[in-house]
């Protein structure tokens, strides 16, 4: 080739064009194959992509349905076990298997009537032995099974926690403060034997603050007391008792035995 010579190449037959079809990239076909569980032959679909084969199903319809049912049962059992373990961390052993037919019928009915998904609590007032605590643990368990967070404490234990939270040391103090904060935040709380603990300024103030915060945020309180509402008001003192009981009663269904 000499100099700056330019060569043009043209199609000798401009009316004819050659095209090449791309190879198919994927396809789906029906095939028969043995079930991996029972060995019976069944029809399924197979996807082929660039020569690689993928089966949509490896189990025949009956075995597939049985496996799904087994998985659902396993998940239900696991959830039940988780609920049971969590409930055992909340409820003392003595109250876990309550037979409502063996306690005071008014207590039993109050437990059954309580709306476990609502914001109104229940207060059971009366002498010991009627089954007040059993009834309210039974009621709270229904809330627990609905997925609501729950906690329970006696008035005496609350009083001790307050003392440690404000006068304790180290890990004990941190744990007590965490406990008091938990009582504020859980969706349902049970306070047993209100009025039984000695009245102190710090304990009564913390109890009043707990009830105020929970009722203001529509978090129900389940509670028991061995005396009447008037007795409970006197136990908490002239300045604090009556407003406290009035506030608690406003957000609770009261049952006097």
C-alpha cells in the first residue's frame, strides 16, 4: 500500500443482511422427578439458565404440605417455650397454676372480665385468703400471652428497692434503679399488698410518682390490698393518701370482697 491511499470496502449485495440469533438464556419446562422424602414421582417445573438446571420443588405436594405444617408447629412450640420461660421470670411458682374455680368467685370473675389489651387496671380489696393475688397473676398472664410486657412486685419489695436505689451502693443500687424504671415502663404492672409496707416519705413519694406516670400514659396497674380504700388512704398519710387512692381508683375497676 503506497502513500496515503484510502481503501473503501462496500457490501457487494446491499439488499442482503445476515443476523445471528442470540442463544436462549433461560427456559422453563415441566419434568417428572422423585420426591426426596417419599420417593414418589411428581411433576414439577425446572428452570434452565445458560445450561444450569434449577428445580422449583424437591418434594411432592403432600410431603411439601406436611413439611410446612411441621415447620409451623415447631415455630409455635418455640414461641410457647419462650412465653413460658419469660412468664416464669415474672410469676412466682406458687401462682403459676391457679385454678380459678378454687378461689373467691368475685376475684375469679374480676380476672376473667379484665381487658388484657386495654388501659384500665383492676384493684382487689379484701382480707387475705380470698385469692386476690392468684386472680391478678392469672389476669396478667393473658396480657403476657398477647405480647405485652409485664412486671410484678409487692409493696414490701417496692419499699426495699426504693431504699437500695437511694441509699445502696454499686451494683445493688444500679439493679434497684433499673427495677424501679422497669415498673414505670412495662405495659402492665402488678403491685401486691398495697399498704402493707411501712409508710416512709421516700417510698410513698416514689409510689405516688409511679402511679401518676403510669396512669398518665394509660399503662394499667393491677393491684391488691388487704384493707378498704379508706384504710389504704390512711396508711399513706393525710396529705398523700386520699389523692393517691382517688387517682388509682380513677384508672382501675375496683372489686371489694
